[in-house]
C-alpha cells in the first residue's frame, strides 16, 4: 500500500472541503534521464552513447574509431570515462579495405551526419544537437581510413584530435641506397602532427616495435613524425596495465610537443600489438573530449 505524504493529504482534504475535484498527482517527465544506448546503423557502423549523455544534450563530442571489436572498443571507451558518442567502423581486410571506401570524402561526412540524425530521430539527443569536437582513432589496419579522411581538406579542418593505437604503417622509399619511410605515405599525418605541435590540433600516438618486414612499422613512422616536427624522444620507463586484461603497455620513451604526443612501448610480438587495442583507455583518457569525473 502506497503512503501519501502529509502535504499531498492536506491538498486532497482542502479540495474536498471546497467542493471541487481533487487534483491528480502528476509525474513530471524526466526529460534529461537516459540509459546507455547501442545502435547498429544499416551501413554497418556501431554507435554507443553512454548514460552520462542526457537526451536533452544540444552538443557533444564524437569519437569515430576504425578497426577493432566493438565490444572491446566500447569497454575501453567506457573505462576511460569518455562522455561522448562512440562510433566504431570495421571493414574486412587490411588497410586498403579502409582506405578505398574512405577515399570518398562523402563517406566520412555521411558517418557523422547519419549518426547525428539517428540519435535525434530516436530522441537520444536534442533535435537541434550538433557535434562539438570531432575525434578519430584507429588500431592496426584502421590507419588506412584515417589517412584517406585526412587527405580531404574539409575533414582535415574538421577533425580536432586523432589517436593512433599502434596504427600507422607506410611503405619504404629508396634514397641513395638507404631505405626510409616513404614520404608520400606520411604527408597527411606529418601535416596533422605539425598542427598538433603548434597547439592547433591534438595527436596521440602509441607504438610497439613489431617489425612487419616488407613495410615500415609503427615505431618507424612514429620516428618520421617526431623528426618532421623537430621533437626529441625522452627515454624513461613506466607500465600501464589493468588487472584482468591480457597484456600491458610498457612505455619506454615519450614525446610531448604542444598537442603532439608519442608513447613508445616495448614489445615485438602480436600480443604486444594487441595490447594497444585491449588498453585503448590509455589513449582515450588523453583525448581532448569531455570525461565523466
């Protein structure tokens, strides 16, 4: 049996005495209340919205991630306390499977627009909501999408931050008998690194020392970016690990130049590579997006 409060009881008594109908208690709709939301778009993108984002939100950050099991990426996104919308995009294949479709600038624009439209349609955010900061991340082969997106001037300008989780490879070029990272593969990333170092963008790079053999590994491309902005590695060691998750990030060097950051992590095996996905919370926590305290 439900007990009425003294105040409500008094109102009922006064209403009866006055000869009018008793006012019916009204439950005000909790317009801002929301539960975490998961949506699969027809085009294949997976959307996750944490409960911390209210459905009256008029602007929010978004992170578009390329390559990685949605369950793992979402777990790490949540563990980092990100108060933003997560979009996970996967294609079957290596970097070319990402680079080809994203080579059409309309594809990335559609991902952002379709996600926003679906969240508005479902009432998950306010009808007039818009994106605040647009961030991109990738693991392993997903860098192909990032490179393609950055080559479009409008997306280069729109993207505020990038997180590469052991995820930048390139071909080799021969110069005077010496093998170097192919600059043609690095142009867009070098330009973004320069903007980050100047404080106008944000770029966070983690890398292992896995040697692919036929092409430049992530440690080599990181060195290329570091050299392109005139930064220097600081040698030191720290370990990032989470109980219950396989692997760890044993950081042995770092670079911090404006908004350009690199963390060199020991390891030459496939499991060392996978740790960069399994512990993505490390980089997501560093992104300039809103986080829940």
